[in-house]
C-alpha cells in the first residue's frame, strides 16, 4: 500500500479474495493511504475494532464506509444436521460501538454508513448517537441492529442531510417503535425508508414489520390457554 498513497477507494467483498482482510491489512492501509474516501468491507469477518479504529484515525477524508457483515464471527454447524443450529444464532461481533465513536470523532465528512449484519449486531444508541452528531450522514443502513432504540431516531433528527435510512427488522425484532419511526418522518418528511432491494413508504414498512404479530399473538394465546 505504500506505493499507492493517492488511493482514495478500496473495496473488499465477501465473494472476493479480500474476505480474509484482517487488522494487519488495515494498519498498512492507514499508514500508506491517508486519502481514502470510499471504503467498502463486506463480509470481512476477521476485522475488529482495533483495525477499524486505526483506519479511521488515519483517514479524516472518509466519506463512505461499509462494514456490512464484517467483524461477524458466525457459529459453525453441521449442514448434515440442521438441528444443531441454535435458535438464537449466537455470533461474536468483533466491531462494536467503539469503532463508531471513533469514526464520529475522526471522520466528520462521512455521508454513507452501512452496518447491516446477518445476525443481530451489537451496535447501540451510544455509537449511533455519536455518529449522528459527528458525521454528515446522507444514507444510513442499520438493518438487524436490534439494540438501537428510539433514542437513535431522535438523534437522527439533527442529521440535516439524511435522505435514506434502512432500519429493516428493527421494529419487529428490536427496540425501535412504530411511534418512533413515525415521529422521525414527521420531522424529516423527505426521508426515504429503504431496504436491501427496494424503498418503501412508512405504511409499507410498518405493515411488513407487523406481519408476524398476529401469528405470534395467536401462539401466545394458545400457550396461555
């Protein structure tokens, strides 16, 4: 990386050879590529807070960061016996709020941030509120981040440039509420709720999030009886 000091974009996708990208590679990037603006790490499961923090400390011009399914150590199970797959899908997440707080401190120009995970992520209001206050977010993807609450949505009101938000699964399986989502959109009517494949209206989003509720209520009633 020392031979490409003017590099401003790097992409590591889970379908490519860069899946094995680790913290040592990020240290090299941080040392030799301080002009980075667009960084996409997707499915790079070996990355940790240490590597991400080193990178963001060295790259203040960063505008886009994707950590989609990165730092996510999935529990391995036998495909021949799916009964061994645990109900709660335990995973170890190696990237946490610590990276988000440092990102907010060091990279105020960040406009796009993707934190989507395969399984419930550890990011909380602490990290997201820091990002909302410290960055210039335009697009934010926090799909399957169930620990985020309406406090995050309240902080996002101050993001004057925010136009697209993916919070899929976070009402049905997380701490966000329908009331919190509605309140955010009342303050930011231009905001588009998105998902991986398409954008949706508020009504469509809430309808999809509530789709399992009747069945769940029915199951609970049957168990009570």
